[in-house]
């Protein structure tokens, strides 16, 4: 008998499901990344005086984007496509900023948060492409 086990260690799944949105919405958000200025645009989008630290606004942005996506799917009159694209641009930019602002940690508790943030960026199909 050997001392090694037959257990394979898998990365834990992130708490947040990946963003699955129409290809045109993701393409518009990707194109908007070049004109995104965090201090100016995030503060305006959040309707605040200044932009919070990287990653702190993600929950609020995701919640508002979920509401807009529900309005889109239900074909409601109050759906604002322009704001939806702006929110997607902000979410992509904030995920990048959060990953860049967090030092690389391997076994510490922050390692799971980093993995979750990177998993949100590295999804397949019509979701956010990994090469962003």
C-alpha cells in the first residue's frame, strides 16, 4: 500500500455564478473598455462624489445589472439598454481592478476570493471572454 491518496483537489466554485449575457451586450461592454475612466465614470454611474476602492462597488454594480437584465428578459418598458451596457463596462473594469489591486496569495483565505474573481473573468461561451 502506498502513502498517496487517490483524491484530486479541485478549485472551489465561486459563490457568484458567471455572467451569461447576449454576445452583443458583452461585445459592446468590451468595446467600451477603451474609453472607461474609473474615477470619472464609476462615480457618475454610482451617482456619488468619488469612486470607491477597486472591488468595493462590484456587489452594487452586479445587483443593479441583475435588475436590468431581468427587465430585459421580461421586455419591460423601463429597460435602459444604455445603462445596462455602462454597468457591464463597469463590472468588467472593476473585476480587473479588484484582481490587480489584490496581491497574489496562494494558501491564505484571500486566495479563494482571488480565485472567485478570476473565475468570473475566465468564463466560456457568450459570457465574458478570458482575454479581456
